[in-house]
C-alpha cells in the first residue's frame, strides 16, 4: 500500500512538473512573439520575417530548438 502511494505521489509530482514546463515554454513563446511584434516592419524584413508569420515562426523555432527532457527516475 505504501509503495503504491509513493508511486502515485511521484506520478502526480511528475505530471505537475510537466504541466509547469509546458506553461513556462508557452509563456516564453508568447514573450518572443511580443518582442517580435514590437519591432518595426523594416527590422522584421531585415531578419527575414513577415509580420503575419511571427506566431508561426516562433512556434516552429520552439519545436526546432527544444531541449529533450531526459528522465532519470523510474516509476
């Protein structure tokens, strides 16, 4: 019984950590998009991004450069 409770607690904290990471990544993407939206059209053109494609480019960059999460514990 105690082992089952310990596994459930570990699973719950892991799920909480995963949700927190997802929220943090989403917040970072929104900040990056807001920073890009604050640039002038000339500056955006200079770095090769159209204003209408900012959200798409941020999303693509997030999936391209995401660090893989390596789990060291087992349930």
